[in-house]
């Protein structure tokens, strides 16, 4: 669906472009991945099939790092991630976090876990006694630690989150936490930049701020230290300017919240019908 007009990007946000450091890092990671593939093929041709197996695994790891970095920086602008849902019988307008970024993150951790455990097993099996080599123990323990990430993901304690706006307040489910502020506890919202673009919904110091971590391990994102909803635009496959105008429109305009949880709010997002002063 085509949007009716472009929205103004907040002045607090610098131009979105890759820095020279980021370009060099991605080029190096890609190069390392290609070198790993060539080394594996050379080992396979020389009669060492295990070399190809592990080299391809290492190459996959490098390529996943690059893909994750690109996915975080480049939103694919999925307006379908803005939708109407019901939360405990209460209608809400939901902004879903990017599934592409999450899938790449899980794939990266799965690859790293497989490499670590695979190396531990390979080393152990090549020892002609029941003695467990130190290297096998190190790789094995590291692999088991990484595997706990996949266990927590399987239990859905870690998962892609969302922002939900209702007539009563705003709820943020991060990858590893939940946070909620009622609108009466919200002082306002603004754009901010701290190495990445974000929208801050700021609560009063004495706000009735509900928050909790969903897991005691692998807290891969953090709650802010004060009553606040911090919207990290990198984690959403939604146009960043749209994210800013949508969130600030309802945070700063009490009268507009009556349409939250209805198709009117979704329609407004699709047509980008927000005042420039929002």
C-alpha cells in the first residue's frame, strides 16, 4: 500500500547512512567468510572432509553477522506490522518488532552453538582414551552455555516483542522484558539519538511504572533506569519517521487516543496522517 506523503524526520536524528567503520567491518566479515569457504574447499580436496564442514560453519557465522547488521540498519518498511489486536479483551494498536532481525539473531546463536558443541565432540572423539582434553571441555562448556539461549527462546521467555497502545496506556514487550506506563503517568514523547534512532515516551518520576524481566539469564535488552518507554527503531521493520510520528501523536495528544485499538489508527498510519507538529 502506498503512503500518502512523506513524514518529516526529527532533527535529533542524523542522516541514516553507514559509517566508514561499519562498511569496513562488513567488508572484513564478508572477506573472512569467503576465505573460510576457500580454506574448507582446499581441505576437502586434500582429503580432510572435516575441514570443509567446520569452514562452512565458520563462514556461515560470518555471513550471519553481516546479515544481522544489515537487517538492523535497513528497515523493510512493513506497514502490515501495524495492526489492531485485543489484549485481555481490550483493543490495542500494535507495532510488532522485526521478525527478520529476530530470526537472524537466533540463527546466529544456533550456528555458534553448533560450532562450539561440534568442536568439543570432534576433539573428544579423536582422543584415543577416556581422558577429556581441556580444549574439548572449554568448547563443550561454552556450547552448553550458548545452548541455554535456545532453551530460553523455546520457552518463549525471549521472543520478538511489540509496542501496544491502548486508550489507557502504552505497553512495551522487548526481547527480554515487559514495561507498561498508563497515559496519566506520561509527561510526553520525543525523538532521541544514542548511536541509533529511538523514540522516548517519558514518564513522571513518581509514575506507576510496571516492568519486569522475563528471564534471569540472557537479558539481551535492558529496561531504562527511570520511568520511560524507550522505542529502539532498529528492532522494528517500520519506517522510523512513521514510528516517531505515530508514538508521539498519541503520547502528546490525549484527545487522539480514543481511536487506539480501532482501524482508524491503522488507517492513519497507512496514510501517514499526522500533524507536522506532532
